[in-house]
C-alpha cells in the first residue's frame, strides 16, 4: 500500500520536474503544501474528475496561484484530463498548464489566480453562492446544494489588503462551508517575512469572526485530518494555520527564498529525490501510485448518489427542480425576450427625462421580478448607486436566501467576490460604486475580463456632472481604462431607453463583464423612431441627421443632449450635421463593416467627439481631421451644471468646434 507521504512526494516530484523543464516557475509552495493537498484530495474533497463541472462538487481554490504545479499535479494524479504531456508542457505557449491557473484552460481549475488574495475573495463568493442557493432550493431530506469551498492561501495573499476586506465580510456572513488553509512557511520572494509581516494572523481572523485552528504541522497527515474534521464541524468560516517548510525535501534550498520562484537545478533535484526516497525518473509516476491517487470511480459514485437524490427531489418539488436546472445551466427564463421588448416599449412611450442612475434603478426592479437569480449589492453606496429595489432582501447570516448584499466600503473585495458568485453558477451578480472608485477594484475588474465571466459592474456618478463632491469623486481616465480592457464591454447610456438596452445586453452577455456607467444628474429623454430604437443594441446609431451632413458629432451619456442642442443650433445657421450616440463603442466596433460605414462614413472626415472624460480614447473615432472635446485635467467642486460650463461642455462649444473644423 502506498503511504500518504509517498503519495505527497508524487506532487513534489512532478512539481520540481515541471519547473525544471520549463526553466521557470515556483517549486517551493507545491513541495511545502503537498502533504496538505494529499489529505484534502484523498479524504475530504468531493469531486468527480470525469465531470469537473458537476454542480454539487466542492470547490478548490489555489489563491497563491504561483504554486500552480501543486494543482496541476493533483489534477493529473486524480484522473482529470491533464496528461503527463500537459505536465511536461508547463508554462509553454498554448498548453493546459499555464504559469498560473487559468479558468477555462484546465479541467478542474475553478478560477484564475495569480494576483495574490483574489483567489481568497473568489472563494468567499463561491461559499456565499452555495449558502444562498442552499437556502433557496434545499428542502427537508433534500440537500441538493451542499458543498464546501476550500482555499489555499499564502503569506502574500494575507498581506494583500483584499484579504482583510473579504475575510471580514465572510465572518459577518458566517460562511461555515468556507475553509481556508494557510501555508505558513514564513518565506516570500524577498526572504523571511518576519522583516515585513509580523501580523498575529490567528488573532486577526478570530477578530473577523472566524474559527481558527492554529499551529498545525503541515507535514503531519493526522494533524491535518483532525483540523479539517474540526473545520467541517464549525458553524463559522475556518482558517487552518499550517506550519510548512517551503521546498520540503530540497536538501539545501528548503526553508529559504531560493526555493520560492525559480527552478531548483539538476543537482538539487537529485538530492531531493534522495531525501524524499523518490527513485523514479523525471515525470514518471509508477502505476501503483496512479491507482492510489485515482479519484474517478469514487467521484462517479458520489455524483451518481446526488443524481438519484435529485431525481427524487424533482418528483417531490418539480417546479424547484426545474428552476434549479435552469439557473445552473445559465439559461434565461422563457419569457425573457418578451419581457424585455415590453419594457423597451413602455419606456419609449413614457419618454421620461431622469438621471440614468434612476433609470437603472427602475430597470433593476423590473429585472428582479423576472430573474430570481439576480443578486445585487453596493459598496456602502446603495442610496447613491440606487442598486436596491422595493422587494430586495438583504443577505445575512440569518437570511441566507436574500438577493442583495451590503458589501460595506470594500470595492476591491466586492468586485472579486462578485466574480466568485458568477463562477459558482446559478446567480447573476451586479455590484455598485462610483465610477471613480472603480480604481479600488481595478484588478478584480481585469480578472473578470480575463476569465470571460458575467460580472455586471454598475458605476454611477459618471463625470464632472457629479458636481459638488469635486475632483476626488469625479472620474476622468476611468472610461478609457475600461474601454481599453480586453473582453470588457462598457455602456454609457444617454437616457432611460439606452439604459434598458444596456442592462439587457449585460444580462445576455455570458462571455465577459459589462460596465454600466450612469449619471447622477437628470438627462433629457431623446425621441427616436423604431429603427433608431432597434439600433441602440448595435452600440452606436444615428440619433439626429441632416441632408448631406458635413460633420459628425459623436457623444455618449450626458453629453448627447449637448450634441443634440448643438445640432439644432447648427441647422439654424445652415450647417448640416449628424449626431451619433455611441453608448457602447466596443459593441459598435464589433458590428459588420457596412453598418459601421453607414453610421460613420469615411467620406465625412470632420468628426467631433464630445465626452466629459479623457479625450485620447476618441482619437481612433475622429481621425486626423477630427477633434475631441474632453477633459485633460481633474474636475472641480461646484454645482454640476456650472462645472460642465467651466470645462467647456456646452452646445456653444460644440458649435464653435464644428464651425472651426469645416
């Protein structure tokens, strides 16, 4: 029989061999946490390697994602579709085993990790999703949603500020099925962390409201087993602090930063093989070891039992079972399109002028009535973002089945937790803050786009029109930042009708995040014909036109009404101008060339873009002969209308710019 230590050594051998072959990587953490991983995957983790997407699986998150070879090793050994050739191709272009775990690249990888601390945040989101869905769907004797979320975290994860944000919220929510295992090896890239990290981590997590199990020998399987049993019995989230030796088994580099982020070297690996009593060639795992690790048969049996239970559940609660199946598949309700068409018609007929954040609030209320999977939240700005609605129910430790999350002032944590909610499946999350505070959560926004997940980002107070709060709260460069992010779609509606289209597009988009940008101040409703209404979804369309226009004015959001006023003034002076509303430049850019040319024909070279944000983004749309009215400075404190006039966002300025161009 293969011993636990020998099974763990298979992880160590694969990790140091793969890093050595790639000539880059991090062998230290996988070698140090191999014993913990062996216990978790052999005795506790509920999963099925033949069906990595089984709904009721436990989730495993490697927050310290630089130790990716630990995860790839256990996936290969357990029977996932990660071959020994994939292991040999570690860190190679196009392989299943990239330098850091990447969602959708590797079967069994639940989230993309690498930027430290965000994996922990995603894990909080997944555990929160499990708790919410369990409350909604479980019935007596039918626990169809019943799984744990396990996360490995390192010193670096806990140094990052996001760890405070999300661990604090997890404690408030009492996420008892969240178990984090801390790789307390005392070493980071720069050396011994005692020089810069002396937090009392156990006391810190106890203060958050966690159950803490301290001083576990991370190389003693029995201690690890008992700690995990204790964690599963707790009614609080649990942190297990495991003392480990980084690079365990390496004869001269273990316990030092030399084992952290570079290959051990051929001589050191030979020594490690001797120390670990591992006498097999590189990348060779004997058959008996593979059999000892193989989790396929066990996983299939566990899933089969769940399926039997779900069949009985479907007989007893057919409507619940149907709804659970729908939301976990990601399908929208049958009447979705009909509901949205009706809403679009209603808003069009009303034609109300209002702040787009108010129009967004109306839309959220309408969406919540048809999408039970919608779950909202705000970073302590609910009353300003207008992200709640009349029948919203706050999620809490005593109301797990709610649909609104009060995140507190935690923009980074909120955005990354929302990613975890989306990754879990069964929920459509959206979260709100001011656009300028997108910067706090910026890397989590980027990670959503990198993973291609539906994380809806509501950003209000979108410009200097925010007014009196001044330049600290007035975004300038954020729109260009969002629009330049690959796989991100940004919408900045000019009125309530464009707001409906933006929200519908965000809900229907399942391949990446959407940023919805809304105003604080009221916006004039723009009249349209049916063709114009239909073309909003194309990202840009002709809102006002003239016979033989000599110039085109492109605008978004609150600046559209300025462009429309300028159009009227120019017409009175005999100048024909076209006004294009471009609520989503990314969507427009993906339209067929013929449509793009019909909106922005190359024959009209006099183009002016108007947006109360940094102007450089718009150069691609106006060309060498065009111009941009934008902001090259920070804003100012004062009533929004006055601030707009101060910075030249007026119809008069637009008229002057057009006349100068032509």
